[in-house]
C-alpha cells in the first residue's frame, strides 16, 4: 500500500490444488513492469535507492520469505495480479499447510 498514493485493496486467498496449498496475496494497485517482476522472481537480494538523497534500502524481507518457503519444500511466485496490481503466491506441499 506504500506505493499507491490513494491506497489499494488487498485480496487474500488460500486454495488446495494438486496436493499443494496456494496462499495468494494480490492487490489492485498500480502494479509494476514485467522486467521488475522478473527481477523480483530471479534475484535473491537487491538494493534500491529509497529517495533522492542516495540512501539505499534493501530487499532482505523477500529473500528471507523465499528462504523460509524453500526450506519447507515450497516456492514463491511474483506476477501481475488479476486485479491489476501485483500478486505474490506462496506454494507449499499440503503437508506444510
């Protein structure tokens, strides 16, 4: 919600499909480019400039989430949301749900 001046709606869902638990967090915010999504899905750690002063903020939160999910035999997928914004899906074996 920090990236949408007027706010956005966040949608949560949990489904069981093909012996997998799928936890989805989506929004209808402004979204991001396909290039940025590929970067988020494929780069384990990233540094971003947070403001014009040149201060850097880091993406360790996503790295930690991916490591925890992976240690449970799952995966994390970031993609465009069906609602127009961003979607993060955590996919776990049903034994971990």
